[in-house]
């Protein structure tokens, strides 16, 4: 398998640090609002990557966090006159509901910042003790100029950043590039620390949560393109300063999402909530739509994209249903080894940096072969079962969950009566029975 590493800007052969096991962390949401459809993209992309690893027989230890400390959370709590935990739990529950509705496999860890506070404070203190951080009246900052190759994830140049930095008057930072590790605050949720009451800076939280769960470098660190700078650059700087490593061997970033060709934003009024999309078109079509473009490419959500996803999904569903119904009516088993050439073509596509568009192409070919086998005058049960099993496995990697169509005894009786009516050329009766089976989704 090859994955594109944002750190090196190259496709690289992926080899996990621990044989048979992949350690992966993906930046999660700041929980002050409902998950929008853009938040659903990394959920689906990295769940699909995890499923691909597991299809290859690897165990995946997968962590994704909740940032439950933030100015926006504090302001929302003040506006509603409630504790911050009321706000964060509301949106953690909502986010988990979206994850669960999208057929994602359970996370191994879902750490929260508030549950990691002792480790965060200890981490910042250790950075200060080593001279990588400094305290100014209760605010603690990281010295960017103390680490080599700052900006290696986003490919930012320090000199260019300094030129472009907006230097405020009377700033207490030694350099405009230095970032906050601890913020003195008298408003909202806060903790005691060696520097006084306050709360952590965003960039420290993920580093500590990763180290707290994995205790070493991980294989993959993921997130959206917008997190490269400054978040991921700042994570790497802190990790190199204190832990002596750059957090992850492979950095993966999914592309941004547009709505009808425009960037999704509150100012444009085109923010689409994930739960609303899922309720409208279903989880399967939502996953399908968000996987139609390569994960690193921009993705445009439009009515055309929705229709394409629904149309292609319906074609696959129809072929599976036909195979399941024919197998039950003829008493044949669909349990078989998957067609190996079909699986090889599929994995060749998906193992090339999670190339889901090519993965879909390989799956369509499997669907075509299954359809042809079913249409044969004398279908070979082994061939049908082999293509059917391959198609089911491919759908499983995509996280597309299509239910098995189970025929009841009444359905079987209806099929017998339907065939009898056709044989007797009683087309009025056969049409009525056909309509009945279609209404039940059994045709």
C-alpha cells in the first residue's frame, strides 16, 4: 500500500511501526455546534482507510479527540447561562450520533481535553523547564525559533511568515510566530496551574492526547487541509522539542468541501448540517457521495452529485438483491470465496493512496460480472456466489451497508404464483403479483 505523506509530499510505501497493527489519530471537532457536512468528510475518509487496513488483516488502533475547551464554547455557555459541560456534552452526543449513523466502526479512543488536563499542564511545564516555553504574566508561549524546520507539514517558510506576521503594539510575545500553550483567563472554564488560573492552547492538546494514548510515534496523523498550518506544524514543533520525534511517520490531509461550487461558510448561508443530509438521502448515499472524489481533492456537493450517488447506489443494490432472491428461490448458497481477480483489482486501486474513484470503477466491474453471471441461461452457482461475495466485501470497505433481502414463505408463494401466471399468460394476474413483490422490495 502507498499513501501520500503531506510531510514529504510523496507517495510512500506504508509500513506500520508495529507488525500487524496500525496506530492512527485524526483531529476531531471543537464541540460548540452541530457537525456540518464538511466535518463528515474526514469521518468517512479515515473510517474507510481503517476498513481498508482491516480488510488486509491489520488491527487498527484509532483515536480521534473532542476539543471541549474553547472560547466559542465559553461564549455559548455564557449566552445560554449554563455550564460549559452542558454545551460540550450536547454536541459530543450530536457528533457521535452522526458518526454512528454513517456506519463508522467504533473508535478505540475518543479522548477529551478536559479529561487530559493534568497531562497537558505537565507537558507545558516540561517545555518551560527545557527552555522551549516562557511565561509572561500567566500566559505561556512556545519559542518557535528553538526548533529546527518549523513549518515542515505545511511547507511554510519561517522568514516569509515573519514578514507576513501582523505585529501588534506592546505584544508580550518574544516573536510574532510564538504560539500560546497556556492562556490566563478569568472567564469561563479554567484550571489551576504553575502559572495561575487558565486553560490550555489548542495546539498542545492533540500532542498530549496522542502521547497519552500511544506513548510513542504513531503511524498516521490525519485531518483536514486547513489544519496543516498552524495546528499540525505547531504540534510537530512541540513534540520534537519535548519528545524528540515528529509525532507520526505519515501525515494525511483530506481536501475541503464546496457547496454548489462555493466554499461552505456561515456568511454565505450555505452551511449544511451532516444530520440533515443523512436524513434526506440516507447514510449509504452520503458516504458514496463523499467518497466519489479522491480524498485529497476538493469535493463539490451539488444536486448532481447527490443524484449520481443515489443512481449508482441503486444499481449496486439491484444487482445484490437479484442475486439474493435468485439464490433463495433456487436453494443455492452465496457463501463462497470472493473472486480473486475482482479483489485484486479493487485493492490495487484502493492501495494507491486510498483512490476511491478507481475503487468504485473496480467495484462497478465486479457488479458487471455478477450481473452477467446472473443473466446467464444456466447461472453457475459458484461463479455467482464468488462475484457476490467480492462485491459485498468491496462495499464493506466503503462502509456501504445494504441489508440482505430475506424472502418469507409468503414471498416464495408469490413468486411461485407469479411464474405460474406468466406460464399461463395471465398477464393481468402476473402484473398484480409483480407489483405486490415490488412494493415489498422483494423484486
